[in-house]
C-alpha cells in the first residue's frame, strides 16, 4: 500500500474526528469505513461489542455506544503506520471535557487506542476493520468519579445505568458475528514466517 495515500487518509481521519467532536455527533465518521467493515472491542472476556457493516458502525459503534459522551474527546497522541500490510495503530487519550475542583480535566487513565486495517475503496482508502482497546477498570473509576462529583451530565448518568448486554452490538464471545482479532489477522495472513496464527 502506498504510504503517501495512507498519510493522506490519516490526516483526513484526524480532521473528521475533530469535526465529529465539534458537532457532538460521531456518526459522520461512518463514511470512512468500507461497506462491509467490522468494528469491535472487548468489555470483558465474555462481553464484546461488534458492529458489522458501515450502517451498524454508524448506528451502533458511533451512535448508541457514544451516547452520553458529548464533550468527550479522543486525542491521538501517537501513530504507528505500516504500509507493508495497510495497518495503522493510533494511540489516544480519552478526556471528558469536564474539569474537577482543581481545574484538571477528567481523564480515563491507561493506554487506549485503535488498530485499523485499510483497504482500497471506490473513492480511495477506507477502513476495512477496526479494533479498539482501553482500560475498563480506569473507565469505570472515571465514570464513577464524575457521577459522584455532581458534574456528570444526565446523558452520561443514563448511559451508566444501562445493562450492557441488552444494547445493540453486545455479544457473548461464542456469539460474535466477527472475530475478536481482525479477520485477516485471525486467518493468519500477517503471521511472521514460521509462526502459527
């Protein structure tokens, strides 16, 4: 894959993220995904989120899963790009846009990020798959601290009251519609020579 094309895609992706944050509407990012893309992450070993296809990504990953997070921002602080396999890893910090008594912004500690597989689409590069990771314990701690501070917006409090497994796109491991590892990685397409996938 051409590195300059990947760089151009990534700069467009970063700009689209800033616009989504400005609008408090992440669904606009769905246009960057392939029609049959998959996007998932793990909450616990037996609770996973997975969206299959651009419209599930729009409605679930960037819609219902982002409900209550108005004002939050996910600033990419480092990027690793590999044109030999069309992969990008973006490391982000997850901050609430809400300050505590000392003026410091609430932040989910720990390292979070997204792993992307880029594919050729009809109008240029698209995201063929994405897998995210984050520190669930730190997320819970930050959410609870916000709730206890009296500064949490009602939307976030409502989100915290939901039963995850009743939400769209939440699956038990055995029922996932795509693989935990991205499909080409799970299939062994990127295994080092002599290694088992």
